[in-house]
C-alpha cells in the first residue's frame, strides 16, 4: 500500500485533559497533554497504516510547536508543509467532560500560530504533488488562515487532486451557529468526498432526522462519495449509483476522540491508490469495513494519536 501522497491541511494543537475524570476545568488538579487537531490526526492515521502523508499548517516557534512537529516526524508524516510563526504561540485547548455530562472547553487562540498561516506560506509544490488533499479545519473561521485554506484548496483542485472534506464542526469556536453553517456550506461543492458525523448532519440540515433523505439533502452534483459516521452504529455511504450502510465492530470504547479522523485516514489511504473504489460498491463496502475497524480501535485507548491503529491491528480485529 501507500504510493500516492495524501496532504492534510489545517491545525495541530495540544489538548490539555484533566488527570481525573468528571471535573470542571477549574477543579482539575492537573492536566495531561494530548496532541491533536483533526487534520493532524488524519495525517498520522494515514502514515500509521503505511500510507504516504504530509501535513500543511502553522505552529508556534515554541516548545509546544516543536514538540508537535516532532510527533509528526516520528510518525513519518512529511513536515515540509509546516511553517513556524516567529511571534504567535501554538494553539492550546483545555477540554473536560464534567460530572454533569457537559463538555467544557477553553482555547488559547488569540491568535494562535495556526490562525496566522498566509497564502504565501503555502508549500505549493507539495500540495500539487498530492493525489488526495484533505481539509477539515477550523481555519475557515478567521483571516489570514481562511485565505490560505481557500488558496490551498484551489491549488489542489487545479492540480487534479481528489478533495476530501470533514467539516469537524467545533461550534464553540464559531461566532454563531448560523455563521458556522454558512461558512461550512460555502465550500461544500468543492469537495469530491465528504464525511460528516450524525451530529453534523443534524446541524447542517437543521433536522433531527438521520436518514437517507436528510443525508441526500446535502448531496451536490460534483460529489463522488458522502459518508455519515454513526459511532457504534457504523457508517452510511452515498454515491450517485448506490447507497447503504456498514456495521460497526463491537469494542470496549473508553475514549472516542479521533475515531472519525482514524476512519477518514483509513478510507483515504485506500482511495489514494485505487479510485475505482468510488464506483464499485463491493470494493467500497470492504474499505468501509476496514475504516470502521480503524475507528473502533481508536476508541479503545485514551487520546487520539496514541490510539490510531497499524494495519496489523486492523487485520487482527477484522479476522476475529
Ligand atoms: P466522529 O469522531 O467524526 O464523531 P464517529 O464517532 O462516528 O465519528 O466514529 C467514526 C467511526 O468509528 C464510526 O463510523 C465507527 O465505525 C467507529 N466507531 C466510533 N465509535 C465507536 C464505538 N463506540 N464502537 C465501535 N465503533 C465505533
């Protein structure tokens, strides 16, 4: 596996997670560092499975930024699309699941280095050499990274890359839900392949129904594949010619962070070398079984990056 290059565009940051569960941020006695950022997770998911992967984005020229770049390197993700900002610092997020079941977030983004990526910073040669360009970034929210995001997409499209989009709705970061919906849908019809979660489907359609009708209301004429991930209920797929669902694997889930990114990385790693998957339902179902297995394994360990599987991990779950 792993001939074609997958470039993943967006942010990489550090989540600080309380050392004990079920407390508010103010009550946390201490925090553990969990590197993440959906696009970076996808880049590592691809390489851990044996694919060729690169990350494009900006980090702070600080201890955290160099730590994150080191993690990409250790995981065989190409780093020649990374910029370091001399002034701004690496993005940080503090995240907790409180005892009352609510998630609480706090972000260091005022502005963080990832938000300062400019169109001029982009390694265009790297983007043009990709077969698949994946974006799932919060950089749509503000300038100048918004312009960088749009330029990177355009360059990738002109170079003939397959464009893959995961909206990764992180509502607390947007000025308003209306703005989030509008901006996400503004780049919708550029993508060849879109993956949404059940929550995003509800949000984008404004309906609480998760069925074929609501999924297909998000269809656009140039789309090749639409996926809806449903956690422990697996995933649904839609193409011009066929639709269906693939069951999840039963696992003991302890932390679902990164399951969707793992799923996307697995899928892209297969499609990059064989685009006929998009037209052949039997092949697509095989690939989605593999991607569901990747997502499932990712839920069995704490954190996203440490939990991303190798191909051997996936094959052993599939054959059980
Ligand atoms: P996201 O992280 O984008 O919300 P999901 O949580 O739906 O995405 O996870 C992506 C995929 O990972 C699912 O389609 C499913 O195959 C797998 N997965 C997620 N959670 C579980 C779980 N609890 N048990 C088994 N598989 C899971």
